[in-house]
C-alpha cells in the first residue's frame, strides 16, 4: 500500500489532511484553507452589513471570532465544501432524507468525509477496495465491502457527521495500481499515540532500565561533587574564622606593655628593627585576610 497517499496528523490540521488524503496528494496547505476561510468571513460580513452597519447585530457580528477557522487549525464544513468545489466536487449529508431516499449501497460510492468534535477524516475507494485514511492512524486501513456499511453505521452511532463525495476525483497513482490488483493487509494500523506508546514500551524492554540506573548513578555523582564542594567551602570558612581570631589576638598582644619582652634585652636599633618587622608582619596579615575574605564572598 506504499502507493496510497496518507498524510498523518500534525497539530490540529485534520481538515487539510482529510482533503489531501481524499484527493491523494498535497493539494491544500493551511494558507490555502485560511484564504478560503477569510473569503467566507468577508462574504458573511457583507451580508450582515446589508442590514445596516450601525445595527446592533452587525456590531455583535464583528466582535465574534470567525466561525470558519480558529488559531488551532480547525476549518469549518463550509471551508471544506468550497475547497472541494474548486475540483468540481460536492458534499451530500449521508443521513439526509434526500440521500437516504435514493437507497444507494455505500460500496457504490467513491468516498466519504466524516467529522466528530472538529476532527475530519476520509474514507475512500481506490480501485475496487475501500480504505480508512484517518490521519490519526499510522497508515491506511483496509475496509472490506461487507464491513463498510457496518463501519458507517457505527460512526453514526458514535455521533459522527458523514458526507458523501459526489463528482470526479482527480486521477492518482494508487487508483491506477489498485485497478489491476488487490491488496491484503496483514496487520491493522494503530492510532499514532498507541504506536508511540508501544514503541516506548518496547524500548523500555530492550534496556532503558539500565539507562535509568545510569542516570541515577550520574545524579549520585553530581550530589557527591556538590557535597565535596560544600565541605571545601565550610573548611575555608573555618580557616577564615580562625585567621580572624588570631588576628584579633595579635592586635591585643601588640597593645600590651613592653614588659612582655623583659628578658630579651636588645639595643635600641635592634628594638626599632624588631618593631618595624612586627609592623610589616601585621600589615601583610591584614591584607591577606582581606584578600581571603573577598575571595570567600566572591565565591
């Protein structure tokens, strides 16, 4: 089924995916659909203005957000209908009295567009087989002729609005290939979220637990490193406190009377030299303390 074009979900652009999966190619972009939505908004504004631009209804209309698009990427059925009109295609409500009165077997149609809670997706016939081209699936899902009517009935029961596509769809590679061959699907596609969840579980089973242990060990190593750093800071702080204490003791000793040096009789020149040396030592110690204190607070 590689030839089947299947655009997967991105953001809330399901209307774009629905149209492109229906037409089997990158026919529309968000910019294209936004342009159609703005055109519809302008047409609605002009109709409202006919009742008087000073009317309360017109002012209320201008204050309301667009009903044809929003910032999430949602587009209304009117936008989709106008986009299909470019290709000569039209929408008919599947459960309308007009269509039901025709009593047409669904397998004789060409395609359906389904909507529920602002999500759009396509069911299309390619060759002689039907495919669910929901952008939320990991790939196209083969639907048998027998199951098609049941599938549509189930969607209606779940609250989906279903539209029949009428007109000639553009020719595509998948249509050409599946006209001359039928495909079989050995494994059903899953929802994109379920596929990612299973892949994650499989990766966990292949050894991501070990990676988790490695992360724990790495965190432990970081914690130990921070602990050692804190210990170093605490050691430096203790050294600083001791140095300040010694400095204060030295200052007290220097203010004591000279008799503290009795027994060490020196000449006047030696005493002067000794005093100068002590003064220089005290000055260097003070500067060193200031440097260490500044370094500590800088850290």
